[in-house]
């Protein structure tokens, strides 16, 4: 029969093995993400294009927001635009288009539509988000796993308040340096990092992610194009860049 100390030691080893398995699964999942490699020599992490007083920089493979597996549903591509013209231009999702070598066409999807498709509508209280997260800070996940098995009274993640506190008590779940009282919405990164439609004034620049419809799921070569337009809707010379799809 094991002593209490031996039981704790066994629980600790089991917790470490379980946590390692979780990390390993996440690493394998991240390695499975398709990548876009520019068809240039040498191929760089970005493609920069400049014509008609407009600069377009395309940076694929740069999504580091939540959810980390967004590539399973959409293809996020970072877009940087600079307007060096003397007149404003329009930024519209409909002006972006991706097409593979089999001529399968992929449209850019608005960030709000992406968030709605992935996370659904807001709840009755107007809050859309994850439940309070135990994985909010580095090391917090391991604490959560160990404490859920050991049940140390003053380090419980599952008790609402005194005498059972979270590790960051009296700060709920996220710790004293977290600026919000509650977890951010699950769609926060998509909505805040996504490229916005609107006018791009002379001398101005804008940056954000373009969310394409699963553009890396089928073909081997993807062409991303953008046809900017003036304020009155007149089309300007189009931009185009090709990428290999690496799986």
C-alpha cells in the first residue's frame, strides 16, 4: 500500500506526463498548418509590390492570435497598404481574390463573419467569450492540472472565493497585471487584427489580416490579387502575387 508521500509523487509524475502529452499534441497540430511560400528567388517571408503610388505588402504564415488553429477554417494573410497618391483609395474585401491552379476561387471574408462562423452569436447577457480560463498565464495550466488532482485548498482553480482562492487572488483568474476584469472575447483577435474596409487617405497606411476561404486546402499554387479603386469607384492597376502551398 502506498504512503501519502508516494501517492503524491505518483500523481506528480502522472501530471507531468499528461501535461507533456498535451504540449506534444499541440506541437504536432501546429506543424500540420499549411504554409504559403512566395514564388520568388529567393523566397522571403513577405512579398512587397509597388505601383501607381500604392504599396502592398503581403505577409503569409504570420497569424499568432486566437484561435491558433484558424488555418483549419480560413487562410489568414497579413496585408499592409500604403497610399502615396494625392487622392484617397478604397479598401474593400470584394477587391481581393485568391485562385489556385485549378481555378478554384476564394473570397476574402469579413472579420465579423469569421467570428460569427467560428464562435456563434452573443449570449443573452451580451457577452461572447470563453469561460474564465485556467491557461491564461505561463505555467497556469500546469498549476491547474496539479491542483485539480491534489486539491490544495488555497490554490484551487475551481472554487469561487475564500477560503479557496485562485493563485492570483484577489484578481479573478488572470492575475494583477491583466488589464481586464474578465477574459477577453474568443473573437477578440479576429475582430481587432482583421483588415478593415474603408477609405485610405493620401499618405496614410493601414494593416490587418485578410481571411480567405480555406485557400490552402486544395491546390498547390495560389495567386492572390487585389484591384484597388479610387474614391469614386474607378479601378486602378491590379496587384498580383503567387505562392506555393506547402503542406
